[in-house]
């Protein structure tokens, strides 16, 4: 339910705050009084993906404009807000803002103060608003929308079947896509396959495994190329550390002398014991170092041919890197890609398996589609009966209506394409509503459809723009009763020129255009007093003449009764 609207610098309305009540609310006024722009503000507040995001509602000369709507929070809206991670309060506040920046208006939306995108606003709109605007006939010629309406009519009975169709279709689609991908791979040209096979065999000769092989080989090459220098250096180190040279003692000789001397001194002065211990550790480390150098010296006894083999290997690696314009790690990955590619082309067993799997899933999909189609056809018969009864009461006594089913290729929505077929006159064949119905008949069909389907979704504000166009007399009375009945379960807004329909409303707003300080402005007046409503109804009925006033009074008396 829409509780209130607040305008700031909005064209025609300026700054305005309006409170709304539940039930049936009408908006009346002379042509050009601002009724359409008022509906445009609602349409702009919760813009769908088709709604233009232009700035025509912004008052001229303003730097900032906004529309704010305050709604009651219902169960389905709470669930949506929770999924969007938006805080849930007692009321839902939706804001549309326009700000002037660099001579251009930037528009943005907020929900409970949180910035949101247009997709989120469009989703929220589907929970809060249901527009039926004058000339709005998309539901009369859009097969998918007609199908969704039909499904909503049998929501409880059809929900499980629709879920099965969607799930089975997705499973089948996945299996079909995998099958097609495999078929596409197998159908690649023989030349391409042979080229890949040649490259794989060529790379396989290299026996590439280690991505760091070249780095290790270059390091070993450097080592082997300097083998003589390494041997000489190691020998000098061992002599200096462990062997004496002529009259010069080795490092080990010096350290052994020092440790013996420290041992004697520490026996004299125990405070030297820590120094002795530290020096003893140094000697152990030197001995360990000498052992490591001895071990390294053993590794220098290498067959000279190893260097030649290593250089040949390095040369091969560099050749292949240049040949395929890839480094060693990339060549290893390329080889893996090639084997995967070649394996997929040798997959007759996989093809048979996937073909069998796809066939089984298609059978399941087709059964779900048939089950859903049967339920839809049963619901369609119920819709036909309800719609015929409503349309006859709306002044089309000879109406015929039928939901025609056409089998189509399976989709996630099933195999049904439907068309609402209509004839208002005897002897004329059934034809699509959009092609055969007059403007007034389309309005009545729209009203009948909304009346039937809205009883299954009572959470939205129903907005009708001159839905009563082209009707009069007893039909107007039925339209008024129909709108009043709808408003017992949900909020209903209706723009009308018919005094009879306006008289049935629980709430009545009148729009009047005036000029204030050379500026045209539309004023929205809440007609709470009976006298004010009677005066407005008289204007709708024909003006200030006595008969019009009497007619207006009789309408209100009838409503009160």
C-alpha cells in the first residue's frame, strides 16, 4: 500500500506532500489538469526497464528535484529486501532524485536510504505497482505475458509443474550443450587435428617436465665450465684450513693451539670457561665446514662428456622455445593443452555416452512439458468462463473469448505459445484481441483480466488510467462495483472522467490547474467533505446546471446507501 508521496521541485506540482488511505481512490479533473503527469510521477518513482529516465518531471531552473514514496512493508517485500541486504523498517521508503551537475541532470534511486540500481528498482516495482494505462495493450498481444498471467491464475496447482519444467529443461540444456561442444570439436578439420598431433609428438620428444630445467642446466653449465677453477679453489681452502704450508700452520692448527691454551687458563680462572666453550663450538664448526668442502670436492670428479650433453640439451630447449615462441613453462602447458585437445577428438565412446544421456534427459523434459501443458489447458478453460462472465457484465453481451494453444519448441517456459482470441460480434471469427477489439472493448478486456488476476496477487497497488473509457450507463455501474470490490483486498487508484465511478470511491482527489506568479501549477485537492465531492461530480456530469447537481447528489446518496 502507498501511504504517502512527497514531491520536491516537480514539474506542475512543485513541492507537495500527499497522504493516501486504503481502499478505492479516484483522481478527477479537467483535461490538462495534470492527471497524466501525476501518474508519470508514480511511473518514474519505480521505473521499469522500459521507462524513460529523462528529466521531464524536473521543475525548470531547479538544481535538485525528488519524488519520495512511503509504502507499507508486506511479506513478499520483506523477503526481497532481505535478499538485497537492505535494512527492513516498519515502512518502505523509495526515493528518486535528480541533481544538476555540469549542466546535466543525474538521476539515482534509493531504497530506505540505500543507493540502488535500476534493475533493483524494476524488481521492486513488480511487488508494489500494477499499472494499466490508457492504450496499454501489451498484455493483449504479448504471448509470454499472457502465458505468465495464465500461470499465475493457477499458482497453487501449477507451481510444482512449472518448477519441474524449468529444472528438467536446464538439465537437458546442459547435457545438450556438452554434446554439441563435443560434436563441434570432433568435426574440426583433419588438417588442424594432424597439425596438433605433429606438434604434440614434436614436443613429446623433448620430454619436458620441469619448468625450471633451463635455469638449472645453465647453472650446471656454468659450474662445469669452471671446473678447474673450482678444484683449485677448493684445494687452497682445504690447505689453509686443514693442512700446513711449509712453516705456516693451518687454521685448524691455530685453533687447536688456542683451545688447548684456553683449557689450561680456564682451569686457573673459571671465568674463562664460557670463552672456552664458545671457542670449542667454533672448532666444531670449522671441522664441519672442512667436512662439507671435502664432500663438495668429491662432486667435482665429473666425466667431461657431461658438459657436452648438457650443452646439447640447452641448445635443444632454446631451439624449441624459438620455434613455438613460448618459454619452457608455457611449452609444458601447451603440451597439456594439446593432449586434452587430441583426447577430445578421439571420443566416440564419449559421444555415445553423451548422446544417450541427452536423449534420456530430453524424454524427461518432454514429459514435464506435456504435464504442464495439460494443466494450463485446464486452467485456460476456467479463465475463459470467468472472463466471458465479466465481459458480458461489462456490456459485451455477444462476446466470445478463447485461449488458443500453439505447440512451440521447448523452452524453459515449456512448449506452449498462447494467444487470447476475441470476438465481440456474432458472425465474426475469433481473432487476437489486439487486432479485432475496439478501444473501448480493449479497455474492458484489460479491466476484466486485471480483476480476475489481481485476486491472486493482492499485494500490489492497482493503478488504472481511464480504464472506463468507452463505457456508460449500467456498464459504468458494473465497472465501479468491480473496482470497489478489488479495493476490498488491495489499494486501487483510478483516473476517471465518469461521475458514477468517482462516486463509488472511498477517497477522491481533484486536480486543478492554476497560474501563480506567471507559473502554471497543478493543485491536488483531497475532497473529504460531501459538498466538495458533490460539486466535483456535478462538474464531471455537465457543470453547474441543476440536473448535474441533482445527479451528483443522487450518486453519493446511492454510494452511502
